[in-house]
């Protein structure tokens, strides 16, 4: 069961990655994506992972979130080893602890903004799903757009709905994949501000993949990934 | 929670398409089952009017029906009626005449109606009872011959009766010898008072039964050991003229129902595949929310189940008024009162269809969603298709054919459809590959063509799916059109409008010329004259007929005198199956009808011996003929050459002609001029058969229209289901500078090409299926149907192109920017 809060790895990291290797197979040839990655992120910390396109950022994010399994290494999420538990157990872990924000928003086009936010609450069987979703949408400034479908919303508004959805289940950790990648800089700033604010308010651990240096700068820690290798960038240093 | 999500799902286009397909499936199968059940009941009860009952028990000798048999029938809840028929003389002040008396009780008729007039000038009325005690009804011609009018008295034997009406038609009039004399109807209770019936008198007793089918079957089983040769149990299906028409109509309705099931399967297979595709991103998202593969499967299983139940209920709710509407239309066409017969059992095929089709076709694609990787949320461009495995497809097809088999209990039908579909799929697989290769090699200068061909090639598998579905749909629709055409033309040929409806029998040789002159004078077109020589078959190949025949009851025709005839021409509706028809001046040989040849085991060359009067003739079998007994034309078991063995035998002559109802008064002159010639009027029998056949034809047409509508709906739902991708591509092409005109033309050309080839393949496969069905099920001759082969591809090309154009209208009219935004 995944109820114990204390880390099995013996520390109090929200995420710990050890000697993580991953490759994909293309035309029967393995193509390395991640090499010997080591990473620790404490509870409540915010971390940005930056790097060029194709450097493996998103793959790392997906592996840390338990959406995929690596070839070798260890990943501990809130004290649970992701590589030794089953997909069902990983799913249970995600349901109870993890939230996501995607570059392409991933809103269901047939549902209204309100229903999109209610969806994860309903899946977890929360009774007051509607009230909570309304509150969150109000919190992200979309109280006038509750009944609008994604098509009727601008990109910034869609991402705000996605953020509200991500925070709806009060996740312990939020994974964000290029949350401002599809937005102009002004809108991107607003969305980033909202994300950081909610993160602080809920004390969530935030792991974010981004190209946006300004957004990365707002995180407690920054990691650079290059050709599958990860380095932590000392705070205050330029890329 | 699940239920809320399911209802939200309804907003998705793919879900709507799938539900509409399911709804069409359930409602069309249910409508067809309900309607055909109703129709069968209606047709059967209409056909039963032929017997004035659901079943008859007729005495072969003059033995009355034992009273305990009637008691047994009544104790089983059946309605009963007793009838007796005999010939006697009726006398009036002006003379007397031979009449065929029908004595009926108070319950006659149990089915059908009598046509009755209160006097010669009053309108006909339909009534459901016979004359009261002490009264008689006369045939209008008899009334003139006896020179009596209403209220006058006539005498039968020692009793006098008041003439109280004119009997125009009785429902169960038959073509038999007693019908040679005009009809008089009286009450059964009056029969003893006439003292006409004495021991040894020829009288035919009849019991009529009507009621629940199960009780009738029980009664038949109870009677069977007791009736032994003395009585004959009659079911309307045994009557040659109708039994076959009813059987064929039933086969057609069954075919219609099966095609509805197949169409439903096609629609659901396609739409569920598209639905599964559209759910991949959603499932990936659910996984990020923490749903497990098993939970996702349960989630979709619940949806499918709920949709199945909802569409079954809704489909039935739609089907009931639709079937009622069809039934009331049919009732209007058939000029009958609507009596919709409710029964729940026709509903099960619809519910079973929904369940089987949904789970056989939709579930495999949807269950595979469980394996969608959660990482898809980051890589939504990845377009892996939920391919169905061969095993899954085979199992699904097997399930559907099992369903059809269960539904029709007809292995041959399933086999014919299965072979047609297999040929179709094989042709499509090879044909489309070749076609795309050929199109690829041709260089097109016209930009629209170029684009259409490029798109066809690029979306090879999607095009193939559409092509297959369209071709299957068109095959099923064409199969139905072809069988319907074959059925209708067959029936029309059986009894054309001007089929002879009067027979002249016993024409003495010296009256032949004057009869011909009479007919010519009255502009009556006369059919061939046949000499009738009465004779008996006594020996076959030197063995006496009684020894030759194993079971004499099977050959009841041989126990009486046969009507032998001679002709140099083969009758129109006969065809020679073995041997040769007589050459013009042939002097020897005999041609034998197929069924009697089979019963007697006769071969070409067998020697047949007949006695004619005191003379014995011996002739070899030179040909075996098929005879269309239901054509109501003169037909004979044994025919001799014109100058053959019958030439010098004493003969009377027989002919037939068509006489319209309004010309019937001519017959009075005829009877006066030729008092010894027997006139057999079968116009009312023919009219009734024509009426029933036209009812069956209307029913067939109604089913055809329904299936065609369902086929159109399926084709449209398939185009709709695959539309999202085309819309996206269209939007991109427009963004990249494709003009509306170019888009318009290329889309229409692409759809037209798919429509044309689907039509061609579909109609060819339909020909194969029809060949199979025609050959065995409908027992007809097969021929290619060129008009349909040429029309279907063109019509399908035009229809599908127009529908594609209509569906892609938003892509063509809206600005590319708005379009891309919408499709995001």
C-alpha cells in the first residue's frame, strides 16, 4: 500500500533519481536518451529542467511522474520506488499525489472549463467536485468562463483551466511540461505567476520542464539537461 | 461518477456517430422483426380467408365429421364451423337447374368475408355470416337462369326456401367439379328437411377451425392417427397457388432482417473504431490522473453496456411507431383494417443484435485502450492505430453470422451472404491495391485529380476501410433490390393481369366451331383448345400400375380417370426437362409432368399403358415437362402428340379465356346458347390470389425501402466517422494556399472514386450472393442484371461525392485560421 509518507530511501526527498538510464530503440538500434541521471528534489521545492529540444527533458519528466519506466536506475517518488512497483500501483500513486500541466493543455474539447477541472476530482470520487472546481476557476480568474469549451477560450485561458485542473486534487507534486511554451510572453508570464502562486499556497513540490529562462529563474533550483546528461545550475548563474 | 462522464461523452462527435449507428441498428432490426411478424400474421390470416378458416378438415368420402372431434377442438379453445357441399337440382316457377349447394352453420366463415348483395342493383356488402334458416342466397347468374327475384321461393328436394339475397363471392371458393354448377347457399340446419341427402348420396363434409396456432397444431396431432385416408387436413400453405408465394415472402423478410443485422455490424464496427481512436488522448490523460488499465477497461465497459441498454430501449421505442406506421401504410395499401398484433418475441433479435454487435466489434478496439501509454500526453502526434487482430475480426464476423443463423435458421442464406462478402473482401483487397498502383503510375495534369489520387494513396488504409464499408453496404442493398425484382417479376409472370379466368369444359367436338365463333363475336381472346380424352394409366413397362406404385395414396391422381390431351405445341408455362418435345407431325410418344414422373419413377423410354374406354394404348415416355401449377392455366399430367395415340379417341374440348368483370353478362348468353358446356368461373380465385400477391409485394417493397434507408444512414455515418482527419487536412491545405475550388473538386473526385469502385465491387458481390439465393432459396433462373451493374457504381459515386462535399462544407467556407483553431 502506498500510504506511508516516510521515504523508503531513508531521506525526506519528494523525488530522488539514482543512476537513471533510458534509451529508445529505433530501427533495432538503441538511441540513448538519458545517461546516469542523479537528482534529488525536496518536499515543497520548485525545480526547473532546461535544455535544448530533444535533450530528454520531457522523457525525464515522464519517468519521474511514473508515466513510463526506465531501462535502468531508480526513481523514488514520495518514498516509493517507481521502478519496482506495478503500473497499477504507479497509477494509484499518481492519483493520490501527482498533478500535471502540459504544453498543449490537454483539455477535453467536448467538456466545459468547469467539467475539465471537475474530471480528476470526479475520478477520485470527491463529493464536492463542482464547488471545488468553481473555486479554483475563480482563483485562476475564469469565473466568467465556467461553461465555455476549450475552443471558446484563448491559449492563456486554456492553460489556466489546465492549472486549475492540476491543483484541483491538491497534489503533493506538480509536473509541468513547458507550461508557457504555447503562449506569448505576456500571457506566459501571467500563467507562470499563477502557477508559482498556487504552488506556494498549496506547498506543492514543482518540477517543470521549460525553455523559458525567466520562468526557470523563478524556481528554487535549475537543472540543465544536455545530450542526456543532467547538471544542476548554481543559483544566480546565467545559462 | 461514471454515469456523469458517460453523459458528457455524448457531446463528442465520435460518440454521437457510434450511438446513432447503434440506434439505427437496433431500430431497423426491431422494426423489421416487428413488421415482418405483423405482416406474416396479416398475410397468413388474409391467406387463411382462402379456407374461410385457419385449417380445414375435409371428408374424402361422404362421411360426416365425428362430433367428438369438434368437441375436442372447442375444448382446446378453437372456433369451429361445419359446412356441407353437394349437388342437386333447384326448382323455381320457370324451371329447374343443377346447383352446387353449400350448407353452412351460424359460425361460417371463421376467416374472410362473403360478398353479398341484397338485390341485383344494390351495392356489394361484406358480411360474415351465411343465410338464416329457411332462406337461401343465389349466385346472380343462377337468379337470372331461374328467373326469380328477391322474396320468391325456390324448392330444393321437398323443402321450399325464400330467396333473401345474392351471393357474389364466398371466401373459400375452390376450383373443383362441383363449382361447375352455380352456387346456392343455405343453412346447414335446413339440409335434412330437403331430404335430398340419402344414404349413398355424394356429399362433402367439412369442418373449419380457427384460433391459436399452438392449439391448431395440437389438434392436428390429435387428429392425425384418426383421420387415416378418410379425411384431409388442409393448411393454406399446402395450396399450390399461395403456399409458395408466402414461403418466398417469408424468405425475403428473413433476408431483409439479416441484412439489417449485417448493416448494423458494419456501422458499429466502423464507428467504434473511430471512437476508440478518439479516446487515446483521453485515456492517456486518465492515466496521468492515476486511473489503472483495469479501471479504464471497466470504465469503458460500463459505457458500452450503458449505451447498449440505452440504444436498445430507445431503438425499440423508435421501432414500435415505425413498425406501426409501416403496418398502417401496408393496411391502407392492402385495403384492410389495421389490427396490429403485438408480440414481444420479435424484439429479441434487436436486443441480441445490439449486444452481440457492440461487443463483437466495439469492445476489441476499446479494450485495447488500456494499453495506451501515459507518455502519450507528451507526444500526442504519435498516431498508432488500434489495429484489430485477425482473430478478433474473425470472431466478430463469426458472431454476426451466428446471429443471422440464429435469426433465420437458414444455413444456406448465411452461406450465400458469407460467400458474397468473402468474394467482396478478396476482390477489394486485390482490386484496390492494383488500382492505387495504376493510379500512381498515371500522370495527371489536372491539379484536382492529382490531389485526389495523392490523398487516396496517402490514406491507403483509411480509403480501403471506407471502400470496404461502402462496398459491403452497397452489396447488401443491391442483393435486396435484385431478390425483390426477381420475386416480383416471378409473381407477375405467375398471374398476369389478363390471366385466363374462365374455363369452358365438355365442349362437344361438333360445338367447337360455334363456341369459337361466339367468343370471336364478343371480342374475347381465346387460349388454345385442348381435346380431353378420359383414360386410366394401367401399366408401366408391362407391370400393372397398382403393383408398380408402392404407396397408392401418394398418387391419388391415378385412382381416378385422368384427363389426357394432345397438342403439337408445348404450353407456354411448361418446359421440357428431359427428352424431346414432339416434332410437328409426331405420331407416337407421351410427355409426362415432372412431379408425377418423379413419384412413379418414370424415365425416358418407359412404356405407359392407358385404357381409353374399351381400348388400350401403349406409348413410350418421350419427354418430361415442368408445369407451373400455380399459373391457373390448363395443365396436364400426360400429353400426347396432336396426331398421336389420341387422334381417333372420343374427345370433348377445353379452352380458357379472360373476361373482365364488367363483361360477365355475356356468360348468360353463352349458357343459354350452349347449355351442355360447363363453364368454370375462377375470376374470384384469381383476383384473390392476385390481391394476396400484391400485398406480399407491397410488404417486400416496404422492407426494401427500410433497408435502403438504413444503408444510406450507415454510409453517411461512415463518412462522418472518418471526417475529423479530412477536416484537419483540408484546413492545412487551405492554410497552405489551396483554393476552395481545388479543395472542392479534389474532395468530390476522391469520394466519387471511392463511391464508384465500392459500387462496382458491391454490385458484383451482390450478383454472386443473388446467384446463390436465387438458385436455391427462390428457385428462380439466374441472369446478370446489367442495368443495376451499370447504375449502382454511378449512383454511389454521385451520392458519396455529394455527401462528402456536404460534410466538408465547413472546411471549404470558413477562414483557414478559424478552422485550425477549431480543429486544435
